[in-house]
C-alpha cells in the first residue's frame, strides 16, 4: 500500500514506447497563419506533411494548426519539435 500523499505523476515513471516509423502530430500556435504554414514547411519539409487548421482564439489573435508528418526515430521527432519551437513565427508547439 502506497501511503505517499503526493505520488509521482504517471508521465515521470517511464518513457513511452513509440514504434517507428509512425505518424506524428504537432500542434503549432502562432499569430499569422501564412507565416505559421511557411514555418512548418521550412522546418519539417513538405514530403509526407499534412497541415490542417485546428483552432483560432476568440479574439482572433492566435491560430493553431495541426502538422502531421511521418517520423522515423526519436531524433527526427524531437528535432522537429525543437526547430518548430525555435522558429520566430511560432509561439507554442505541443
């Protein structure tokens, strides 16, 4: 019986098993849809890339796009995330 009042979160217990190659979805948030689409294509390339609209904020200041691509390993998945995160047109990547 675990009596710890503050158990560790599930996400910290073990690394998830991902079978590569696989389709991976990044949710990318920014303020300009055209610039955001260009940033996604610049970072991820256009081969096997599907960009779809996801959501826009109530005031229309922010827009989110889904960028779905085939990743071949942890390195390509994580570098895509990091490069999107570092792009000037991108505010948030999930």
